C-alpha cells in the first residue's frame, strides 16, 4: 500500500455575501454552480443537473434570501427609529454582509468505483450531520443537492442564518465556528494571527464531522503524509477504521432486521385483530338474529308480506276436528307428505358456509315449505286450520309439552332453530373470549348479550 492509498475525509464550510469579492464568490455564483446552470461551472467537463436530496433548488435559495433581507431591513429601519440609541446594532443588511453558508462533503471513492450501498449510507449520515450542524449554529438548511458529474460524488448544503434577537442582521459569520473564534481572538486581543483561531475552530469542526460520519465509513481524519505516518502505522489505522466500519454496518443491519421483524409482527397483529373484530361483529349479528326471533330474521332476509302473514296467523284447531271423515281424510292425504318433509327439515340444524350462510338457506327452505302447505291445502280448508294441523303434528313429532299457536312458534320450538340459537350464543361467547385474549385491553363481559335486532 502506498502512502497515498486509503480513504480520508473531505469537508468544507464557508460563508458568502450577495456581492462577493476577489476572495469569495457571491451567493448567486455558488447557487448557480450548485444548480449547474449554464456557464456557472467551467471546471466540469460534462456537467449534469444535480439531484435535489432535500429542500428547494439552489436558485430558489437566492430568492428566499432576498425576500428575507427585504423583510428584515424593514424591521431594522422601524426599530432604529424606535430605539435611536441602538443605531449601530440595527444597521440594515448590506450587500457585502455574509448571508449564506455553503458546505460541501465529498465521498472518497471515484464515481465509477464506489459501492452504491455504502455511498447511500454515507450520504444519509452526511445529511443528518449537516442539518444538526446548521441547527446548532443557528442556521436553517434550505437546499441539499448531490453531484455525480465530477471524479468523486459530493453533496452541497446551502443554509441561511435564522433571524433572531442575537442575529438581527442575518450575519452568516455568526453561524460559522471559524469566524466566531476569529472575532473572539480580535475582541480579546490575543497574540498571534486571528486566522490561527479560525483554523483551529475549523479543525474542531472537521473532527466532529470525522467522528459523526467519516470514522463510521472507514475514512481517516487526514492522509498519512500530512501526519507523517509510516506505512505500518497508516496500515494499522486503516485496519481499525475498516473494522469500525464493519461494526457500524453490522449494527445497522441488526437494527434494520429488528425493525423489519417488529413491522412484520405489527402487521400480523393488525391482521389478527382485524380478523377477530370481524368475527366478533359476525357473531354479534347472528346472536341478534337468533334472539330477535324468526319473524325479525325473515324481515331482514326476505320481507315477503304474504309469507309473514302466514307465519304469524294463529291456528284454529277446533274447526278441522269437526269436519266429516271424508274431509279429514282428504286433508290428511294432501298435507301429511308436506308436513312430514317439513318436520324432517326442522329436525336438522341449519348447514352452510357459516352460521349466517346456513341460516339464509334454512329460511329460504322454510319459505318454500310454507308455500307448499298453502298450495296443497284443499280449497275448502282455511289457513288457520292448516296452521293448527301443522302445530299439532309438530308437537307430536318433537315431543314438546305445548302446542305452538303460529307457524313461527312451531319453527322456533323446533330442534333446528334451537340448535341455531344455541350455536349463536356459543359463537358469541367464543368470539369475545378470543378478542380478550388477543387484545388484553378488552375485558370479557359478565354475561352474554341477549339484545335483539
């Protein structure tokens, strides 16, 4: 490994005024170069538009600065009239006042050789550092752009001072460590050149950048030749940084794995809770139908007024028992097969896809059975007599101790309906128990609900 091999950081931060001078470009020049406008970057052979990572376009930053300066100057003029003793502090913002901070961070690997995943991790950490650094210095980041049209990919960050009581004139130098320390050097009359304090402060800034970003990505603070390191020392440092980088990546991957696992667990929990909630709603709906009775259930499924009237008509047993033998025989021959079919169906619990599906089929079958009773009854037989005949047969078939007065009562006393209501109660209790187990915040009710429709 040669002395020039290995990776080290590159980070730079500077302030700019709107006017610019021989030592520093203007705000407009910096923004135009960052945006790769025509003629603004002759040093780039084949310039390409930047990628805006966060915020607004660099040219828009200039517009924001001009707008804020205009507003702030109005405020400063008004305050200067109100507070004439502070005229010096309340001077308006001049064109040579530094009002923007520009930072650039470069990735050590060439564009064509860089590892894309590693670069994106570095870029993410650079953005986080730049935003935190601006906030700590009383500035606001307005634009972050990326360039990949030069040898090394790099990120530009443009920030402006936050208007505050301690920085009424939007002085970017007050938001820059180097200029602050240089001013302190002058104010305290320290020996030596003020630039020494400036350089020392910026070395501290680069130390912070290296600790927050560079070291995490295997980048040395400075190159070996500048620190006069021999081959062995430089190689040892590179191995240490490489191990540190690997540890950072492993930590990130472990954190990402935990995040994905937690996300999957939350997703599965949400699916489970949704399923449990849906089944509870279904169980409550079935229970409401069961406790509401047959007539209420049919009104929901098929509110046929003729069918409802036939189901609710009271029977009149005394009428048909007084008919002569021929009529009784005719009635029995006509109704007995239909009654037998119906009673057999009423012995079996509703079957189908779920309780609601089974109940729906059961009710449709009942409607057909009642219509068959009406169609096969002799013309001379009144419907209340038919109801009484069916109720009497159901009492004998099911072994009940009472005779239902209506067909609805016959059906509700049947094994099929009793099975349905029992299953509905059991299903509701089960759904509530499952909900309580999957969501501890939901407590079990003291007793099952018996509310109607």
